[in-house]
C-alpha cells in the first residue's frame, strides 16, 4: 500500500536534513518542530435555505519568536489540521529566509467555497473570525488571503474584528482592498515574487526571461499574476492549467486573454483559440518547457512525476509542491529548483509593507512597493547563493539553513521561559 503524503512530515524531514548539512546545533530544534498553538473551531452557519451546517476551521500558530504570527487563510474541501500545521511551519521559515519581522501561522476552513453563495461565504467568514478573534490582532497574529480567499474575504474579517473591538483595526489583516487600507501591489505580489525569483536564477545561468518557455500549473492569484508578468516581460507562456485541466501552445499563450477569461468565471476546459491543445494537469507539469512554475497545491511533483519532467528549472509558486523523494530525483537529473519559502515569499513581504503602512497610517505608491520587494528578494537570493556555495547544497537546503539559523539564534538569545 502506497504511503499517504503528509505535508507536515515532509517539512520536518527537510528541516532535519538542513540542520545536518548546515551543521546547526539541535539544542533548540525541538521547539521549532512543534507549533506553539493549534486551534480547531466548529462553525455553525445558517445557509440560504434556512438549514444549518457546521464547518470545521483551524488556526495554527507555529512561531512568533521573530515577530507577530503571520499567515493566510485557505478555504478548501481537503483542508485539515496537519496541512495547516505544515503551512504554518513553512511561513515561519519563509519570513526568516527573507528576514522580515514576522513569525509563521496559517488558517483554514474545510469547505468547498464553490458550493456556497456569496452570502453564505460571508457568514462563514464572519463566524470564523468571531471564533479566532481572541488569538489574532495587529500585534499578535495577522491573517491574509490564501487558496480560495481574496481581498473580499479579508474585508469581511477586518469588518467583523473591528466591530468586536469597537474601532477600525486595519492592521489585523493584510491583502485587503486598497480602499480599506490595503497596499498597492499586494494583489500581484506573490506572482511578482515568482517572476523575480526566476529572473534572479536565470541571471546565474547567463539567460534572460525573453529566452524562456514557461509552464504554469494553476492560474489562481499566484499563477495568474505570474503568467501576466512573465508575458509582459516577453517570456513565452506555453502551458497553463486550472482545476478543469490545462492548455498548451508551442507558439505561446496570451496570458492577458486567458487570465481575463478565467477571472470572468470560465474554465480552461472551455477555452478555445487557434493553435491551442487541451492537456491534463499532469501534462502541464511534464510538458516540454524551460521553466516550470507549480502554483497550485502541495504534493504535485512526486517521485513518479519527477522522472517525467522535461524542464530545466523549477520555481515553486505553491507551498510544498515538491516531495522529499522528488527533490532527490530532481538533483540527480540536474533540474535546478528555487524553493517555495523563497520563491513565493513576495506575498508576505508586501503584507509586511501593508502592515507597516497601517501602523504608521501611510500610503506608498505601487512603484515604491515593487522596488522594495525586488530589493529584499535580491538580497535574500544573494544570501542563498553564498550559503549554497559554503555548504555545497541545493537552493532549498541553502534557504532552509538560513531560515533555521535565524530562528534558532532567536530562540537561543531569548532563552526558555520561565
């Protein structure tokens, strides 16, 4: 019987290996293996037809040693506590590798949002916010959008929390509408970070984006924005996918047109243009391309699919898309991978900018936000390059070593209370 994929086991396994390669003292490592708090809540919601359904929700706070907890909220029918634990751990590592003063958290509700009306989603979000209100706040834990949530979801969280506190509390969430204190550039930040990561990698290979054929699995917020930015930087988008399947064109896809079609509610299975061939999601991952961006869910590149990849580079737009077993195969095959904790950190970096703007009651222009994002990622990438050279390891191991050193050093100088 095939072993079931466990995202939390996966991240702990990678952390263990990084500790060994980086020769990091394991004295404080036990603390980082375990979240500080795991919260499960049950959410009764009145549906539009008058019936009542009870949904299961989670908020896991992994570490706040370097700053307030920070992490998105996802709505997905397969969401469970173990997945949220893994995502919270990745968030701690992500904030540490780009050196911003946040810790890691994550939230989720076990629900297929496509089965609910907008009014039902609003009630569910408000009930969830009410349930976790005691443990979130601008100086304690700041949620953000994730899979199947967006600026509208964050507006509901913000309003509910502010009503409970009796005053506007814009700093409690990031990724909210600009009109409610959101940051310009936040909506596209994760996708932009993926493109910046690809550009930085290709520069090391003496290549440019305009010479690159790109395949992107997933055309949600991350994949959709990445596709548009790649397209406008003259990369050739050869494949895109959503839950219904993928599309492929050797001559390149118009990412603006495809994204607009999807944003209007269309599925790629129904998208038709001359020269386009419909393929499966797995075929998107394994298609002939230079750069692959997995931007969907975890466990997409496993031992089986890793053997079939035809790309030269991978930039992880999703959290945890590649298993430990697949990593070994990719290294053996000479496929270079930029890990999720760096590649998709653009969202949390600009969330940090949004939080700072809210606390200081400032508004920054989009160009300033984008420039600051690129500067932070460029600095973090150079640190990865240096660690990769010093430890003779992969980009993933280098990123983990940097993040773990920062987290463990913070634990050591703080000490154990009491």
